[in-house]
C-alpha cells in the first residue's frame, strides 16, 4: 500500500501519547510505502519546528530520510483540485504522481476529492 501523509496527521502521530501513534509506528516499521515530495518535506519541517521544536523536526526528517519505504516523488503536473486551500494540492499532486492508494488527513478541504472522478484520489481520515 502507498500513502501520502498530510502534515496534520504526521505532527500528531509522532507523539507516543497520541491515538495516531500507530501510524508513525507503521511508517517506521515499513508496513507501507509513504510518498513524499520536496515541498511536502519542507512543510513537515516548517510545521514540526513551529509546533514542536527544531530538534523534533530534525529527528523526524532524519528518520524519514533513512527509511527504505519512503518514496520520493517528482511531480510533473499540478492538478489544482483543492481550491479552498491551494496549499493542500501538494499532497494531491504527490498522490496522483506516485499512484498512492490513499491520502491520510484530517483536513476537511480534502473532502472535495470525493466528488472528483478523475484523477481519483482516495482519502482516509484518522
């Protein structure tokens, strides 16, 4: 299975006290492939640094860099499917370019994807 993990899920899942921690464990254990782009990694870094700390951000990104199940994706087309918050499109574009099975997010802006038949992008909420 291939997933794209939205920042709002990753930032919560890395805490051992979070109900989403099993997602982070599954990433670390290689239970699925996680697709990332440069701009997604940049957002991870920025949000984790702002919300937690520079040290936490570096540790998470270092972990992602070393895991063999983290798949870098290069986008060649920008679908612009989410108009309410265009910044979310980086996750959609990554999912389409990398043939992801799911985007995992708690962001309601992604609900618009349920109404779009092509390209079909499935969304899972935690």
